[in-house]
C-alpha cells in the first residue's frame, strides 16, 4: 500500500527511519533523528546555494521552470502584462486578489500621496560623488529612509506595515529618478501626481524646462509592462536577502536596502547591463560564431542566458521581445537587437546550450529596450528594483506572519583547524 512517507536505512547502524512527505518535501529537521550514537548531532543536508531546499511556504508566485510558466497569485504573467497595470499587479501580489474598482482607486491614491521625499533625503543624495552609481545611491538612500520613519520598526502592527508599503512603493521611483538626475548633473524633478505611476517616473527622469511633462503613451505603457514583469519572482537571491534580513525583525527599509544590494550583483539584477556590454563587445553579427566558441570553451558567459529555475524560455523574455518593436517605433531601432536576435538563434540551435537547457532570461532583451528608451546602463538594475519592491514587501509580510519562520540561520560543515593553543607572535615559526 502506498504511503506518503520516506523510509531511510542508515547503513552505518542498520536502523530504519520513516519520515512524512508533505508537499513533495521532507522536513530537514526530521533527519536529525538519524544518529550513530546519542552524542552524534544527527544528520544534516548539505545544499550550497539552496539548490534543492525550500526555505518557506509561499502563496505569492509560482514558477514552473521546465514549462516556462510564471503566475502571480495564480494569474499568468502574459495575461497580467496584457491587461493589468503595475499598481494593480502590485495590489494583487500584496493582497492575494485583484482589487475591486474602489479598492484600486484608493490604493492608487495612497501610493500617489506618498511620492514626495523629505527634503533632507534630497540633501543626503547631494552628498554623493557626481559619478556615483545610481544603484549604490539607491541602496543607501532606501536604508536612510529607516531613520526618517522610525514608526517602521513597529513591524507587527498591520497599519504601520501598510503605511511603509505605500511609502516604499511610492518613494522608490522618486529616489531612483533623483539618483539619475544627480548623476546627470540635472536639477531634481518633483513628482507629478496627475500622472500614472510609470508616467510620473518618466516625468521625474526626463522633464526639462516644460511646465508640464507629457509622457509618450507607448513608452509609458512599455515601462508599466516591464514593471509588471519584474514585480516578483519567488525565492531568488534578493528576495531571500529580504526574507533573511527581515527575519531579524529589522524595519522594512533596512531589509529592502539589503534586497536592493543583492539585486546590484551582475548575476542577478546587473545581468542586463552585462548583456549590453557583451553585445557591444561582439559588435557585429559576423563575430557571433567566434563568441559562441569562446562561451563553449568556458572563456565567456553568454549573459542573459540560463536561469537557476527556468530550464525553458523565460516567459518574461518573450513578452519583452514583443514590446521591443513598439518602443523602437518611437525611439528608433537599437542596432544591438539584430545581434541579440542572431545570438539567440544560434545559441538555441547549438548542442552546448540545448544540453544545458540554457534559454534567454528576462535580462536578455530588457537592457536593449531600456537603452532604446534613453536609460544609461547604470540605471538598469534601478529599473528592476522599483517594481520588485512590491514583491519584496509581499514576501516580507508573508515571512513575518508565518508562525513556522524564525531568524534565518543556516548550518555549516566545519572543515577548519581543530582545537589548538594560541602561540605568541615571537614564538611563531617564520612563514615559509
Ligand atoms: N553561458 C554559458 N554557460 C552557462 C551559462 C551562460 N550564461 N549559464 C550556465 N552555463 C553553464 C554552466 O557553465 C554549467 O555548465 P557545466 O555543466 O558544463 O559546468 C551549466 O550551464 C549549468 O550552469 P550553473 O552555473 O550550474 O547554473 P546556475 O543555476 O548556478 O546559474 C545563472 C544560473 C543565472 C547564475 C547562470 O546561468 C548565469 O550566470 N547566467 C548569466 C547571467 C544572467 O543572465 N543572470 C540573470 C539571471 S535572471
């Protein structure tokens, strides 16, 4: 008779153990019962980089990496990209259900109300060097917000959490735009609350001397779709940082600063910047075969390809490739697209990439669009952090309210020196 259990025989002792299987997992702590003797600590699993370890139960985002499926709260990403807006999607991610019309209106009003930042935050940003990376500025200023909102420490108070949620989703585009204007040596442009979330962001970035900035509707829509695509992606590096740092019960600004820092890395949110650099280096479709040879020889990485979870085409990459043409109609064609499309065609036909299930990920085409929209490459990870804020906050709240969660504290396998006595410096043997 079949049972939802796992039986393990420890060949060191001949003992058998039976553990329940729930949701396709066994409890790692059950393994601690497996001991060779009473003094033994018990068996652990070794899983560097958490390749096969579920660290939480979540109801937010579902990915089927083999089939290339991404759902937010059950809704397919392509339907949301086509029919929803970023603010509505953020509401869905945070609350579990799509809002009613009055709920959406109220939510939008609350976010819009919080777009302005304290003047001292602006002064704080003035202190950065003229060529400071906007992502470095964003990480620091998000962290600094915790000092402006000490009420954020009240993390188990739902109304305080909601207020910080409004503030975070509303203010991060302002910080991002101010970081951009600072790096360009331009005066800051204040939020215009008559505009949509994406439209206002474009206003704060690109407004010049005109009295009222009018965002191009194609670019406004494209940016909003890009925001939807980046809103959440379950337990990736930055979200794990958010949950891990948040598990110490620090305020959400500090935790989001940590998550943003994780996103800064080239293997995560910095990959689209690396894609542009790679495409520029290739420079011509004729040089693609030689580049592919170098990738296969392990000398280069094909940036924007491969994913820990997707072993199929990333559904977000397909949507982004689709909106690229609309953006190019307004902004002119980005010549790097031809190199990218040919690179993808060759790679998807090559045994090396097929065998390893390496497909384009979200970053392969996003940088090309951002560049066509006039963003410098430094801004790419910033554009990722803005919409991911809603996902980070949703994951943080889910972690806080999960009675099974505690402060994150992985185990280690210690392979260092055994116990030994301290030797005074004069008595130490000279270095070889
Ligand atoms: N180019 C060339 N080879 C790649 C590759 C890439 N972009 N990504 C993975 N591989 C190869 C690895 O070398 C490895 O080959 P091997 O089995 O011969 O050693 C194999 O594919 C498995 O890769 P692995 O490093 O185990 O996958 P991972 O899950 O640890 O890494 C990424 C996932 C995303 C970090 C990795 O694919 C990568 O660095 N991609 C480029 C950066 C990028 O686009 N990041 C954005 C992610 S959204």
